[in-house]
C-alpha cells in the first residue's frame, strides 16, 4: 500500500479548470468561515467551535464526487467543507453556530458541527463518536435493495475506528458489498490522545480483513483524495462494494474552543504541518497550472470575506426560537 499523492494532473482525472477553481473556492470558504467562528467565540458570542481547519482538502476532495440530494452523506463534526460543497451556505453555518431559530440543521437544538439537511441528504450526527457508520451502511443497503445507484459517504476521525460501531459497519458492508465509502480523516489526535495510543497497526490495511480495498492517501492533497474517492465511488456505483479511504491530515487548531492544545503538542509540530497546509498546497498547484495568481487570489478572498461578513451580520440579527418551541419535533404529534 503506497501513500498516494497526486501522480497525475487534473486533466487525467477528468477535472476541468472550473472544477479546480470551485474546489479551491470551497476550501477557502470553509477556512474563512471557520476563522470567523473562532473570533465570534473569543468575543463571547459563540459558545463552542469545532474546526475543519487543515481538513479542507480531505473533505472537498472526497465529496466532490457526490450528487447532492441523491447520494447520502454521514459527516462528522469537522466536515464543514463537505456541507458547504454540497450546498450549505455560510449563513446556514453561522445560524447554527449561534443557535438561532432559522438554523436549517436543527433549528438551534444541536451543537455546532452537527450538519443536517433533508434536501441535501446530509444525515445529522449524534454526539457519541462513530455511531454514524452502521447507519450509513444501512442507507447503502437501502440503495442496494431498491436497485438504485446511490452511494453513501461516511466520515469520521481516526479515533472513531477504535469503536465497535466502525468494525460492525465495515464487516456488514463487506458481507453485502454495499455502496458505501468510509472516509477516515486521520489528523493524528483524538483531543489529547496521539494516534500511537489510539490506533494499532494501520487503519487502511484493516479493510483487507473485511474483504474490500483500503487506501491511504495524502489528505492534504485535494487531487489525491479526489482520485481515491473517484475510484471508490465508481466501484460502489458499479456494484463492487465498499472502499475505505484513510486520509492522512492534521488539525491546525485545538480540538475545539474548549481545549488548550499547548498541554499535549509542541508548537513546532503545528508549524511543520502549516507548511503542508492543504490550501497553500493547492494554491501552488493552481499557480503552476496558470489558473491562479495574486490578483485572482485577492479578488476571491475579498468576495468570500464579504460573503462571510453578510452571513455573520444576518445570523447575529436573527431571532432565537421561542421557549415553547423546544418540544416541537421531539415527540410524535397527535
Ligand atoms: C463514544 C464517545 N467517546 C468519547 C467522546 C468524546 N469525544 C468527542 S470527540 C473525541 C475525539 C475523537 O477523535 P477523532 O475520531 O480522531 O476525531 P478528531 O476530533 O480528531 O477529528 C472524543 C474522545 C464521544 N463524543 N463519544
Ligand atoms: Mg483525530
């Protein structure tokens, strides 16, 4: 098993220039939304932030193959980039961050990072790590039983692979050749617990034991992740069953706004990974391909900044739900 970086150019992957710019824009948007969330948290306006920073390439590269509203996604709390790519807006995400009534994810009931949309087939996460995997396998089974060509993307961190749910889902998906792609965003920490205390052996190699392919990719290289995911979804749509993708990446922020990561990791380590920032890496690729220069970058960033400004302004002014609404959509009515 080799660590797959981009070996081929985007043309060979069937991607056009417009695709690359769309991927880049989404990665940058996810980063800028996240950065603003931390500011709102430090201003005392947002109770809790959990970041996608550092994971943008893994998320956008994997989800770029999905057909929003047809395929299903079971994201985990870091997958802001996936939600944005599929069609959520910064406004949706800030409404959720500030727990406003209009939050389309859960009307302010869930914690931030619990993405959900009926229209986009994004299924909300539960708080316990890893419970999404058997649910995702079940959805893949439904696609198969109906004879439809839908696929399911199920995401989580490396620590979620230590739980029984992940193994049960992998086994079940392997037995029934289900159209599901497991994406493990391995950022080498589970809050303060390092990978070496969490993961025995290799995550990607475990797939072999369940009878389907497992690939390890450079999770900071959006095209490498795209390439692996494209192959995986083609297999799934062709009835060949599941694939496991282990995207090696790093979270550039603390676990959440409630965590002080100075207590368990060195600043030099973070600096080292900042050099491999997936956004900077993709910028370099785009510049070499003649698709991006300083001027274009600044123009796109300025547009994103005003989009983020507008979204924050809207979300801050939006009303909270009335207390009486707390029990709505919790119990069966009538
Ligand atoms: C079953 C369970 N155990 C513990 C927790 C507390 N918890 C929340 S996130 C987290 C770390 C998960 O790490 P990983 O899966 O690597 O994802 P990452 O946050 O690094 O992206 C833990 C232990 C939980 N939510 N559920
Ligand atoms: Mg982790």
